[in-house]
C-alpha cells in the first residue's frame, strides 16, 4: 500500500517553510515552490503560503550564485509551519548547522511534516530523522550516502514518503512530490491542472527512474552491449574479467570486443575502468572515505595502480578531487567542526 503524506485540512493557508542551505539547487527550489504558486493561481485564492528560511537568516547563495533573502529559523514554539522542506545542493552532504539540526528534531516531535530535496537527505540523516525509514537522494550521491549511513535504507527512486517524512531526489522530482501532495489535498483533477500550468505532462510516480535508461544514455540499443555494461555497472567493487562478462551475455570474448569497438570506440576493459574511475571520483567528492578506501571501493587492489589510472584519466591526482573547487563556501565549512566519519 502506498504511504501517504498526512496533512491537517484547515481553512487557513497551508504553510510551507523552505529551508535554504548554501549552494542550494535553483531547479529543486523552484520545483518546490512553483507548484504551490500554481495551485493558488488556479484556485483564485491562497491555498498555500511559503517562507524562505535559513539558520541565521539573511541572503543565501544558490549553486548558481543567485541569492535569496531568508528569515531566521523561528522558535519551535512560535513556528506556525505545516511542512518543512530542506532544499539542498552541492555541499549539502557536508553542511551541518546545530540550529538547523535542533530545529528539525523539535519540529519532528511536534509531528510537522519534514522533507528534503536533492542532497538535503544527508542533513535529515545526520539529524536522525531517517533512522528506521526508507529514503532517497540524488542518484549521483547514492553511493556516498550508503557509505556514510550504512544503517539507513536508501533506494534509487524519485521520491520516498515514509510516514511524516519524505525525501526527494531533487531537480524536477521536487515538482512530482509537491504535485503528489497537492493531489492528496485537492484531488487528481486539480493536481493535473497545476501540472498543465507548467507544461509538465504526466505526474511521475515515486518508483519512476531518476536517470534515463542505459540505452538512452549511451545512444545505443544493441542488446548484448547494453547487457554487458549493466553487468559492469553492478560489479564495480569486484570487477569481472571480459571472458566472464561475455559468457554471461552469451557472446564470445572476441564478439564482445567488436561490439565495444563498433559502438563506443573503446575496448571492454577501457570502458570498465572508466566506470570504476567515475565511481571513485564521486566517492572522493561526496564521502569522507580515505583515498585508499575509495580505490578499494572502486575495484583497485593497489594504491599505486589506482593513483596512476586516476591521473591518466582525469589529469590530476585523486586527492585533488577531495572537494569540488567550484564550491568555495566548503572551504569556510572546514574551519568549523570536523567533517563526519562514516558510521560503523
């Protein structure tokens, strides 16, 4: 049975507090608040209102450097919020603020709906709000989330509603979860009208895929090649030999090599190591694993082999990708409390 967001139906407008974190995603932010504005427009009345919040108030810069003015987090006793949505982005995997953590925990005890979009799932997890719950996060951060919170059940879905907490992959998926919420309060027809206002089409369901299919991503549809790459993607930490992959696909090793050369202009082993190095780069940027641990998680048994392959592919040493250079506020974060270590 699909779990639903429960909400108190009242005459007063439903109040959503949107908490912005440094480097928040503009796409996720707009996809959160625009359906609420669209609902008010269609109704011709104020069904929803929203406030922009942050721990200290003031201007908060998005990942694209556009700044939004926010109000300080209210005292929980004075907060007239029906829902809180924490909007994350680049850097949210390491962003921590004691005031925000305390606020979320207190509002949780008051049975206020709390959600996250994009990488803000890390913030909810660190606050303990996702313990014993299912959740999701942007696909690019799933592996880092699993490493940081192995006790939490994270799944690759657009959004997950578990009781009074929801998590969302981010991007336009935030629109899907808000439209789902509007549908539960105002009905299917009304939600469809809101969706049409944004030329959005069908409202996606939680279990719809976050990413394009492998066929679309690669631009190829050759069945044996697609299956071979699916096998590679599922066995990154313990890589398989090309003959083993060929046998699972049902072709000879030579046929497999010809398919990769014809459609991707590389050998199977070249594509495989590229996949492993891409995973390594994600873990370096979004987790606190050591460089050696990242290499092992990406299928390299030798630190020197990992460093050499990484440098050859990315033209830089692995340690240079520990923190994205395009997010300067992360350097300021490092001056505060130390980054968390993965939980055992």
